[in-house]
């Protein structure tokens, strides 16, 4: 099987992720601010899905990152996702975590096992990322709508 460079792997990943999303979610935007990660968002870049090289562990971190400048919003979203953590783990599995991070940021994520950077591995990771988006996005939309109602 053809091996992909790290850059090729991340550059061609979004197309595979988007193809696995239901049509209403396929309008997701892609941003690659650094060569070691790719972000997906629906209009708010600081609130995004992300695939990146895992730090301090082997594999890829994938999940939803709350990196708004407003720490209270990040915490609110984290608490909201935590209220749904049993349902999220029921769909995505027990490896999903929801936690505080640095700079007042939060994340809901897992570390996807490492593998050879080839098309088969890329397809597996793309499928997993799509599963995260499909599972988490309705919860995020409800939480974001709650925030909008409370801060009008």
C-alpha cells in the first residue's frame, strides 16, 4: 500500500471526512493553520473539530476543541458536553474524554491509535472523525443556541 507523507496525509484527509458526513453537515469548513493539524468548523474557527498529532502519546488526537477567547463559554460548552458524556461514550466508545486544557480552553477528544500513514489508515481515521462530528455536532448546536438565548 502506498505510504503517505505526514503533509499528504493531513492535506487529503478533509475530503475523506466530508464524504462520510450526512449531507446537512457537509458544509463544514476546513482550516490547516499548522502542518501538524487540520481543523473543521461551521463558521466559528475557535470552536472546531480537530485532527492533530497527539502530544506525549503515540497516535492522533481527534475531537472537538473549545478555544474561544471567552473562558466562560469554553467551560459552559465543556459542562454541557459532560452532561451528555454517557450518551457520547455509548456512541463513540469509552476512550472519549471531556476535560479542561490550557489557556482556559476545553476539549472533547480521544487519541486514535497510531498506524502506518497509508490510504487504508487514513480512511479509518476519516471515518472516526466523521463519527465524532456526527455525534457531537447536534449537542454543540443545542448548547450554542442556549448560550445565544442567555446572552441576548
